[in-house]
């Protein structure tokens, strides 16, 4: 196999919390080249602090970064 080429690396997804009406959503964001990022809502909370804590816990469990307002935490 002398003609193996290096494959492109996968986009680094991250978790964040976004406001949706009166709820706070834990969102998985996957950056996409040349397009808008893909946002997948995973959980919905009425309490923003609970959403942030759950997002941080989930991100740590799956070894992904957690970002809130551009700050990784």
C-alpha cells in the first residue's frame, strides 16, 4: 500500500448553550467549511444554569470542548 494518502481530519464539534424563547438548549455545533455550522439541539432546560452545567458534563464525558460566548470552558 504505497499509495495511501492522508485523509482530511474531521471537524471539531463543540457543545454550547443557546437561548430559545424561554428555554435554554444544550446544542452540539459542528463547523462546516463554506457553509453555516450544523447545530443539533440535544437537551432543553428551563433553567440556564442547569443547561450550562449539563453541557459541561456532557462535553467532558465525550471529550469535546464546551464554549460559551466564544470562551472555552
